[in-house]
C-alpha cells in the first residue's frame, strides 16, 4: 500500500522520500514479507473459493451474493498483486517497468475504494429489504439483472476515482539516492506538499467519510424502524433468513471498518502533524498497513461462520 513518509505507511514512495523506514530497523525487513505472504495465501485461497462457490452453485445466485462476489473479486485482485509489492520490498528497488507500476498502484487504490463502496451498496440493499419487509411490500425491481448493472456501475465509479493516481504513478529515481534505485511512486508536480495533502484528503473523503456516513445513517434509520415495529405485527416483519443475511452484512461491514478506520485516521494524523521517525511510529505504521491488508482475507471466514448456505457449499466443494 502506497502511503506517506509520515504515519500512514513507512514505505510510501513519494518523490521526496529517501530510504524506506525498514532500512533503519532491519527487523521489519524480515517480518513484513512473512506477514504479507500469509495474507496473500489466505486471501487468495479464501476469496477464490467464494468466487467458485457463488458461480458454481445455482442456489447461490442471489442479489446479496452477487455483491459478495464482486467484493471477493476486488479482494482477490489485490492479493494477486501483493507478491509484487513483497518483491519490491525485498529487492529495495522497482524492476518491473513503468506500465506495471501504474497497474500495481492503481490496484492498490482500487482496494481502498472498492471494498467500502460495495459494502455501501450492500447496506443500501439491506435497508431497502428491511424497510419493504416491515411495510409488507414486495420489491419487484430488486432483480439479479439490476444488481449486475449496479455492480458494473460501482466498478466504473472506482476506476474513475482511481484515475488520478494512475496518471501520477510512475518509476522515479530520487536525486538523494546514491545508488540511483528505481521506485514505483506517486510522483506529484510542484508544490509536492500541496498535491500530497490533496491526494490524501481526496482518498479520505471519497474512500471513508462519504461511504461510512451513508452506511451509518442507513443502519441508524434501519434500527430505529425495527425498534418501532413489533415483529409479530403484519405477520412476520423479518423472517430468520432475512435477519441472518442482514446480520452477516453488518458483521462484514464492522470488520471492514475495524481494519480500515486506523488507516484513514492515520491519514488525518499525516495531514495535521509531522511525527518523527521512531521505532514506535514505524511499528504502528506497519501494523496499520497490515491491518488494512488483512481485511482482504477475513471476509471468506465471516461468510463461512455466518451463512449456512456458504458452509454447505464449502463442504460440498471440499468433498469433490
């Protein structure tokens, strides 16, 4: 994950950065590839299994599962390129060229936006389902075909949002580096400090503030309506299946916020202060980055624990 020379991540390859922080503290050089490799292996295996199950099992083709499929694809896409980030870390330079640099940095940023955007869409979907159920109304327009259109629209929006990072991404050689090592960086024009703050603010607002505020409002209104409605009135306001799916979406959302909130809070710190490079600050930085990475491998376990249909499909897949 490309971040900043401040708190957000010690490996941020901005043009005014010189040596990565792990060179000052070699323990990070050893442990980071191990942790990232575990995240990569677990995430790739789990999310690929989710994709296979949803595409293979006819009963799994539901609106909610289609959004889960897109979430798994986004996580799989990120874990697929994580080995390249590990290789860059171990080599301490970028050997893969300009085009791949733009691709990797773009996918890095897709990971920031795509997960929270699809969770926002899932929250909107849950809100509409719960409200329509409380009112004993059907949702004829909530179809698998419409969900496909919404999913494609989310991907198009993410690509549009990430486009500026793709433009600024490139291979750079720092004039302060005696060994003239190449780095894959976000190379901002002058004044760099302004563009750096603008990019972090852009990511914070679009990738966290707006979607999280939307989700919080939706769930607050949903809970308010549920508390005001007696579940025994109008038949059954929410049957067990709908409750279970709603709870699963809520837990997946809560885990996502747990993993990503420190990353975005560190952006606020990076924008408002200039912390010294100390072992404690660097350790916290790597922990925050690793936590955001870990979100890409946690969701399959949540589905397996919280949804009976996923558990049964997993078991059937393993038997084959």
